C-alpha cells in the first residue's frame, strides 16, 4: 500500500470517528435540552434496551452485519415493535477460532458467566472467525488478531465500553468479571428508578418554572435553580452509595444546602430524594430533628423489597450528570 493510499485510509477512519463522536455529542446535547425543557415525560421512557437471548451465548454467523443488527435492537426504546425482547445492560462480544486451546478453556467459563449475569441482563455473543468469512472480517474490523478476545458494548448506547487496560485478551475470566461488575446492571430496576426519578424531577421543574410570563433573566434563574437541584440530589445519592462513612447516608433537613437547594422547592424537591431511596425519619440523636436516610435495602440486591440497587443508581446518576454538565 502506497503512503498516499495509507493516508487516505487513515483520513477516512478519522472521519468515521469524528462522525461517531459528533453523533454522540448531538445525542447528549439533545437529552440535555430535553431535561431543561418544559416536558420530561418522554425522556423518562427513553432508551430501553433489548436482545432476544435468555442466558445463552449467541453464535454469530453473519459477522458485523448480524452484530450491528443486535446492537440496533438493543438500543431501541420501549415504544417500538421490539418491546417484548430481552433487555441488555451490556453486550459481551467474544472472538474465538478453531484449534485454539485457550478458546476451548474459555468456552465453559463464558457459558457460566452468561447464566450468572442473566439477572443483570448481560448479553453474550461469540464470533468464531472460522464459522464464516463475515465473522473473520468482523474480527479484522474490531482489530482483533489474538484469541480469545472479549469486548464489551453498552446496551443503552451501542458504543464500545472502554475497559481499563483495553480488551479482555486470553481466557481472562477475572478481568471480564471485573468489567461486568463495573458496567452491568438490572435494566428493569434501572428503568423503574429512571422513571421515578424523572417523574419527580419533572414535578419539581414544573414547580420551579411556575411563571409563564417570566422574562429571560427570570427564566435563566429558574433554569439554574433546577440544575442546582438535580446536581444536589445526585451528589447526595452518589455520596450515600459510594462513601464508606455512614454519615453520608443521612441528610439533615435543617442543613443549609438541603434547605436552600431542596426544601425550598417544597415537597416536589424532597420527592426527588425519595425517588433515590431516601426515607424521612426522626434523627436518632435529636427527636426534634428530621433526616433523610438512604434505605438499607438499596445495598442488598437480593432483598425481595429491593426495587433498585447501587448498580442502577450509578447508571441514573451518570445519566443525570451527563445531562446537566
């Protein structure tokens, strides 16, 4: 290949990358504007993922064409004709080949992981390059030349997940499991939390944007007040599940930040906290003080009363932070 041809190919790849990044940025901006608009109801129902698998490893035959079809199905929302499909939080794509001992060793581990992570809606797809020329081309397109090799894709966006240290190379179950523990979640619980959180935020926003005749300056102030509420609630929720100190799991209702940013919006503001699993109760140390405390059920995903857990909270928090900047 000549230097000129090589440069042309590199330019095309850069253009594809730029187009993909532009599309992602445009999508993020659209969602951000939707959050700040007058109506959040549509956004609360968006981005449901689907995959017609049930704890089994799907074998590709048509390479990239088939895998792109899977990604398209998983990223459609609940209002389309594929609403009855199985949801996916992430999709694991594993490349393998015949006469490969590490691939043979990895196969039963992959089957076990597929069943183990079924409740977290993880889809597993295997691409054996000797099954078809299309499978081989997909491996080349993905930059995979050593086997086995696993890549992870976000079931919400269809984008490749950037794992720490890159793709999972070899029969490295521990690294693949690490990626799943970080990125997998129960989609049904996520959708429930997302719906409740966005409905609560929608009500709070309606309370804040109460004047239809407000001038531009007043509207900007209202918008900033709403964004501050969102950031405060997500900070409270994130601290509650990520910080080890128990003090972060409770919020005093008399605190300055809570009073100015949440309580000032009324019950609509406090409902946003309740959507994330906070419960209002008397302070154990002061009967006259009320606190919001994160429900312990959030930390036990196997509790029958668990409506959502830390995995799902992280996902919704990440979404809200992306929307508000």
